[in-house]
C-alpha cells in the first residue's frame, strides 16, 4: 500500500520531465490528462497532498470516455473537495444530526428543537433553499416576546446562522406581513399600538447578515373579511384608512465571495483568470486555455462563474427541472393574488390544527423556481410542515425545524401522512424525526408562565 502522497509525488516528478512524458504521466488515458496538463500547478497550490491524491484516485476509478464526461466529472469532484474544505473550517457540526439530514432513507425530515441551536450544529452550505414564514411578533400565543427589540434580535441571530448553512449563490424566500401591535419599547399600554413595518425591518436584517436583496413580491390576499375600518358613520377625513390585505415575499441571494478558481465548463481547465463580479460577491472567470473548444472571434476565452456552471449545466436544464407554464404565468407579475389558507370549517373548528398555516402557493413557487430535483429545502419555522410537504411533492428533500413539538407533532404527522397528500406524490413519502427539545433554548421568546 502506498503512503499518502505517493501518487502525487510520482505525478509531480514525472510532470517536470519532457513534453513527450506529459502525454503519459497522469495515467488517466482519457481527456483528464489534458485537463491536468493546464491545471496541475494550481491543484498543487490549493489542495493538500491528501486532497489531491483523493482527486486523482477518484478520477482514475471512474471509466470516463467522452471529453464532455471527463469535464463534467472533474468539475464535480473538484467542487466536492473545495466544498469539503470550506465546511471543515466550521468546527461545531453535529455528526449525528448531519447523518440524519443526509440519510437517503427519508425525504421528509422533521427536527424538533430551537432552530438556532439546530442550525449551529449543521454543516456550512448544506441546504439549497430556505423558505419560511416566521412567527410574527406577539401575534399568536406561541410567539410572545417582551418587546420588538428582543424579537428582532432573535430573528437576526437565526438569519445570520442561515447565511452560513445556505449553499453559496442560492436563495432565501421569506414571507412576512406588516402588523399592528405594541412594540413595548416606550409603553405597554394599549395606546402604544402602532403599525410595525416588519417587511422593512427584515430587509435590513438580511442585508446586515450578508444577503443581497433581490425582490419584494407582493402577495395580494384578496378582499378583507373585517368591517372594522369601514366607519360608515364617520365618512370624513382622518377617520378612514384602508385595511391591510397583503404580505411580502422577500427574496434574497447569498453570494459569499469565493476566489477559488473553478474549472472552465467547456474544457475543464483551471487555467482561468478573474474577470469581474457580476453581482457583489459573485466572482466570474475567463478561460485562458488556448486549446479550449470555445473561443470568441477576438480569441477571448469562455466567461463563466460558479453559479453559471450550475444553472447552465445540461442536468440543471433537463426536463425534470422544467417549470410548468401555468406556474410561470401565475407568478409573472410581482403582485400575485391568491387566497390565504382556510383553516376554520363550517362548525367553527380549526381543521388544520395550526393558527397561521402557510400557503402551498408560496412554497411551490419557491421550490420550483429556485431548486433542482433532489436538492434540500429547509424551513426553520416549520409549523404544520407545509414546506416539507411541498418539497416531497416536487421530488426534493424537505427539512423542517419546529420548536413546539407538544403542540404540532400530531398536526405535522397527520398532514404528512394523510391519504389526500400521498395521492399527490410521485414517490412515497418517508418520514424521520430527530429530537433536540431537551437541549437549552437559545431564544428570547417568553414562556406561557412569563
């Protein structure tokens, strides 16, 4: 058995020889030899001997034939190793939790516990989409804070941790509405109530945490049911004001600036130069391999970024990831009208068991628009687990975190296991649970006794 690094020492020694040897030294006997000719110096510079040996070994084990297959597989293995290097920089992962999240045995993963505590135990850049509607400030019995500042501090700590956990160049979809309540920063009296622009507060928080604001899609909830502000008996100025009938769907990008060179998607070479940042934090590159198969009329190389390598790949643009025309039309405008979830039946009972259910219109759009089949979608405030259900329905893996196990476990399991839902699935839903409720709570949320 060779000692670690023996393969690399041999390759490096022989690579320094004649041009004739350069055709033979790597021993891949396919186009990967050409990739290594232009990339080996950079690989030695950024990878440890063990990482480089891992790359070489995996490439040699795979029977690669076509040039395109060699380019795609080299790109995949290289990106896997770079991602593992980045994750290794974070030293607080919980191996048991990550084994649960990454297990192929289930596609609906329920995690009970404080979401900040759960997020702190997760691998960096291990989730491909975040989508949620957070607990609104003091709007429900289960979401009470001493004041608006405590609430926003909790939300900021959670959002900051999601920046680390969300994959690079991916998307956060955050549904929130402005509310009328007492911030309790001046007085606790009923006279202290005011309009609280939560949408504006959260845009500020996301930007502080490193996210890039992309859009504020308005959810038009339709005609309001309340009559409390018609004030027909006072049809005069200063007595009238419209009812709130919309919520925000805030869309953010994560672009952690990564100056690692990534392989040209055409020739696979790492002989690339930095080009520019197409968005703040999104580095692009230009291929400088003169033997590349794609050169412009002025002999410029292929220009690309890590993000374009993903979104323009053959796999990403395959039929299984195609968005239905009806869904594209529904979300063509940034003001979209659909009804809230009806939770009260004719008998006055809450048929869903949750006081603020999340519309599947939102989760379906977010999942179809911003993920690919097989990727992981997380909701850190899962509630009735609508996001997890939508993820499974659309052949993704749903991961939901919920604090209130005693309140919502039966609700969540009933929703996930219902025959009506199962009829919609192309694949059978498989549910697993992971319990962290016994661990200390990190939030400032008040208990019922407080």
